[in-house]
């Protein structure tokens, strides 16, 4: 994508967020994020909305099915219709990504990917990890958990701007660098 399309997508997202942002929950954040990724990797889904000769009622039904499948709130119906009307439906994945960014900015939230060698199954453990990062950053933490068997006895918290790691690998790396 070029820079102009990203700017246009951000403007659509900002306009949408100004109208409906107060109605979005944290659960909606996760659904929007998932939908943005899904549509980015399966762009053909949006192609059917651009076909000529399909009546508007049929398009609305297709959009409602898409919203239901992606678990997006009904408020996104207006956004999709507007993008179709402006012949910019292909920007929907970028608009959704921009909505995710705006949600984080407006709610002072940071999205972290937490990587551990074993699953973190206890909600208490997750809350403790997230409250630790919240104390460090001063922001609300949105966390997704992944497993990396190569990470030895520790944890890595990665954000697009921050990295916090406490593991044997990171200790070995710092020892190696201090000896060089």
C-alpha cells in the first residue's frame, strides 16, 4: 500500500471512531484486530462487494453476513457502505488496522505479545503479568499470549515500541556482550 492510501484509511477510521468509538469495548478491539488480519490475508472477500449488477439489498445482506462472520459490531455496516459508495472498499483492512491504533491511543492502551515457554493458563498469573507491565508503562495493557519452546525459563513481552524480557537467553546475551 502507498502512503496516500494509508492516510485516507486513517481518515475514515478517525471519522468512524469519532462517531462510534465510545461504543467500542475491549472485546470489540480484539474482534476488529482479528477482522483486519483476516481481510488482509483474504482480500477476495471484499471483491464480491464490488461486483456490478448486485442490488443494494443483496449487498447489505452480504455485509451483514460478513459482520457476523468477523464478529464486528453493527456500527461497521455504515463504514462498509460508505467505503463502497466511495469505491474504496479495498481500504477496509487498513481502516480496521487504523481503528485498532486509534482505540489504543484513545484508551491509553498498549498491545503486547507475551511469549513464554509454557502456557500461562491461570488468570491470576495473567493479571499479575499485565499489572506489572501496567506499572512500568503507565498504560492499560492488552495482552495476547504465545508459546515459544526456545525461550528458556522466562518471558518476553513485545510491543511495537517496547521489549521487556527476562529469560536465561537474555541473561546469556547480556553476559556475552559484557565480555566483548
